C-alpha cells in the first residue's frame, strides 16, 4: 500500500470530502437532517480516532451510511463488504487487504476469521478500539471477480475519488436538495455515487432497506413514495423495474437517470424517451478507473454511445500491439488520467499487465478489456468484450455485435448471445426477453440483412428475465440451454400435477429456467433450477399476476421456500382464502 503523511491527507479530506449542510437521508420513512447526521458522524469519528483503515460489514441501515461518511471525511481507508457474500470469500478479502480492523454487526462477529474485530453496536455506544495510527493514501478498496476465481482488490486513491466526484457533477446536475435513490449493494462501486458522494454534494439520499434493495416491487414503491428525482442503476435492473411497473409510473418524478455497468439496449433508450421526460445519461467506466470515466447525454439521441471522458481523463483505442488506432477503428479501450486506481492488492504482476505505459501518449493507461471505437463526432462507442470475441468455424466473431443487431429487432427488449459446446461442433445460442415469442423467419431475415451467415445463431430461446449477478449485471454463466437437472419418470418424485395450481406453477418455472416439466420434482430447490435471488423476485411477480394475490413480505425472501412443493402449497393456501 502507498502512504502519505497525515497533513497531506487532512488537506484532501478537509477541502473535498465534507458533509454538505443541506445533506439529508431518508430511511424507513424517517428523515435524518444535517444536524442528526453530523452528531452521529462526530461519535464515529471520535471512536475511530487513530484508525487508518477499516473493513465494514454492517447491515444496510442509516448508521452504515453515516459511518462510511464519517470515515470518508476523516480520511480512513474503507473496504465495504456485502454481508451476503460467501463466508470464505469475505475472510479471503480481509486477509488479503490487511485492514487494521473490521467493523461488523454482532451477529456476524463469529463468522469472521480476523484478529481485529469491532462490534458495530459497541462502536455506537462509544466503546473505543485501540488506536493504531497510520495514514493511508487509499480512499477505498473494492473487490471484483478475478479471472482465476479468486477476488482481486482494487485500490482507489483520494485524488481519484475527488476527480470522479467533481468530474461527474460537472456533467450531471447533482444539485443540493435533489432526491437520489440509493438502491445499489454496498460492495458495488456505483453505491458511492448514490451515498457518500451525494451527501458531499448536498443531496437527499433515499436509502433502500434490505427488502427494498432486493425486491423490484418494493423498489418501485420506495421511488414513488419518496418522490425520487435521480436514479442510477444497470439496464438489467431497470428492466426489472419495468416488469414490476409496466406503466412506468415510477418515473413520474424522476428528472435524471444514469445507466451503466453494461450495454444499454437501444429499445430501452427508446422506451424511456417515449414514456418519460427524464434526462438520460449513459455511463461507462471500470472500477479500476474510479466508477465512471465517460458519460453520454442520450435524452434526444437516436443511437446509443458512451459519450466523452470526464475531466482529467483521456481515452484511447488500441490495436493488439497497444498502438493507438485511427478514429472509427475498433480496438481495446484504454483509459488514462487522474481517475486511475493504484492497482490490485498484492497482485504486482497483474497490475503491471493491466496498467501499462503508453509511449505514444506518454501516459500510463489501464487496459479495460473492452472493445470500442471513437466516431467522427468524437463520441466513444462500446462494441464488446475482448474475452467475448470467439473463433467459430475459423471466423472471429464479436458476440456483442450479434446482440446489438438482435436488440434492434422491434419486439426484442434485450438479447444475449452465448456459445454452446457440442459433441460435433460449437454453435451460437441467442437468449432474448420479449413480451411474446418472435417470428423465427422474420428474425432470421432481419439478421441476414445485417450479419454474415456465420454469425447467425443456431437457436433462439425466449426467457422471462436474465439472471443477474449481485451487482445487477447479466450473469452469462447461468445462461444454459441444456436442462439443469436430469429427467426422471419416477412418479413418486414428481410434483403432483393433478392440481391445476401445481401445473401452472411448474409451467411458469419451466419457462423461466428452460428446465422441462418432468425434471422438476417435489424436492427440487430453487438453487438447483439456477434461480438466483433476483430471478426469484421475478418469479414471485409472475405468480402474483397469475393467481391474483400478493405474497406476504416475509415470503419474499429467497430462503422462504425450501423446495418447489412448499411454493405450490403456499400458492394453494392463499388462493383458497
């Protein structure tokens, strides 16, 4: 890690990371004004005096947000950890990052294998940890998935965070007093924009509780109830809100929407333009270059691009030999400037491979692994991932190029293309979300007029909703054509389908998971079907629409149903009332 002297650190935090006097937080129907936030921050800052770095694994609450704000203002390096992480993953991050302490709720205390632990409830009571000193130049560390299966920590400096905060607010009007919804998980870097950056800018942060953060239905209710004016999320998560409120009434008070983290489908942009007056910003940037590095204003745009770099940021397109290419040529996106992170924790070789010196620009750049091009109007266009470039039957194919064309088809809302390995040969599979099945011949003709034959998918599969990662991005690894479970004809294992309810429930699950009906038994679990927590919510929404009742709030938890039979029993009990 890189250190600076305490005076230099204090200069940064005093000048740039102060709680704005108009800042407010709304949580669980209660408003916390500046004075109350300030009072609690002072308690935490006093308790953490002398601490240079801390991991934070605390339940989603107003206290969590105030704690992070107190640490930011005090210049304490923080590592935010989502408590839903696997225990082994969490313990690895703690050991790898070597934070001075970990602050956690009492109920998680014994699960953490770390010598220096502070119970958050005791911190609130003013019980102080032993000060250890230190002044780290790192503002925060976030862990992302590593290609080896081991998470890698990204170290972001104070100056990078400051540049991001000022650069984004120069483009997107984050005016004091505006209400921004904080809907993202704490371990995803865009959470910082919705929370501590917003508080520094004097916004009112509408903090979703655990239930609201996970459920699209509750998310929509929160946005409506609190009259949120600014939203930030991935396109896939916005698609979930579209399903939860197909009238888009939740956008009535929204003035600004920031979308990023994955490719924005043209159909989604057009739907927003048709059905709202919202100002639309398409955001782009990897965690390694501090949250967002470029922004596109697309409110009246007829096409999707990712815009221009924010202040003190330069973007280049490089060929395979890391030479800058001409405008219009597709190559790897490389980012330089003040937003560059300090690299990966304890991964010197990988840091050197991804953060390189570019002689033509005389600058250090980060190789994003994204493919893009710069148009004549100087806008940056995202094409796809370097690692999503495949070779099929001798041809090099960009999967995202096929997805872009599919997303342009009238009735397709969103599409993802994968490669399925077969015994004889590999083939392209297109998964798509639409209100109804598309006409195969019309779709084929559409693609043939825009793509060469070798890029045409062999199979088109309609699904209700794409599986998402914890961060709200499409989880490509869960998109499988083959049944997830072996077929069985043992009658005592199958769910009783003489019930009309059971038949409908199984058919819906089969449609959402592509698992055939006769592969679903009474003991089948949601996890075995490949259903994650977000897909589970979509299943609940569909069941509510199908049977005309609302699930009780306690039944919206992923763990509420041990198997499929318990879900069927619950539905039958409620429609009989």
